[in-house]
C-alpha cells in the first residue's frame, strides 16, 4: 500500500523528492501514517513468524530473524527523510533548500548506518526466514518461494528497475508469506498442528 501512494521514486535525488513531496503533500502525509503502521507491525510480525522457524530450524531461523528484525527496526532511518521533506514543504522552504537539508540528514552516521541496516537486514532476513519456514515445513513450498522471492524482487523494483506497482506486488508476496505462517503461530510452540 505504501508503495502505491509514495509521491516520488525511490531512485529520485533529494531535489526531486523535495519537489514531489511539496506537490503531493496529502500523499506524503499518508506515507507517514503507513510508515508508522509498518514500524508497529513489521517487527512483532517478524518475531512471531520467526520463533516457529527457530524452533524447527534453529541456525537458519536465527540467521533470518536477527537481520530481519534489525532491518525492520531501522525503518526510521529511511522514513526520517519523508518527515523532514513534508515538514519543510509545509513551512514553505524551497525544494533546493529542502534537498540540502535532506542530503545533510542522510549523511549523518546514525541515519546512514540505519539506512544500510534496513536495506541489508530486511532483504537478507526475509529470504532466510522464508527458507527456514519452508525447510521446517511450517509453510507450504509456494509460501516459502513467495517469501524468498519477495524482497529480492522489492530490491529490483525499488532500485534497479524502479516500478512502484511491481514493488507493491513484491511486498504483497511478503504479506502472503507472512500470512501463510500465521497458522503456525496460532498453533503453538513448534508450529505443528495439535
């Protein structure tokens, strides 16, 4: 959903991000709310599906859960530019000034490290969780494949070949994979039916 309302492309530079945010402040406001929802749901959801993966496949499950949680927890580092861009647009700053501010913000070590951790952590972590859940027979093969493919496809459609609709579909695969793991969470400790 967030990818569908994002008023700029993830490959846009700071000037384009500032200008498009200024022109589409309502959409950017929706992005901020959707980012908050993502921050509040991705980490607990990932932990919930990661625990059965760890129980069935301890090493692989842990290798997926730790970077996925670290990555999703670092979403703030990506989202902070959205907050600053909208606030700056509402105060009337020119896009060139906003771009300078955003470039400085992204150059701060904590933001730069958080951004890198978000990118690497959620992509690698979700792939490994998909493998662990599939291998542990917690989710069916099709759901494991959906999870394994989802985040590499997201990376492609967010950065290499930007396409918001296809990126949204890639995130949809993540949601489908997480949803397929939900019954294992409901069943109990090891994810097996009782």
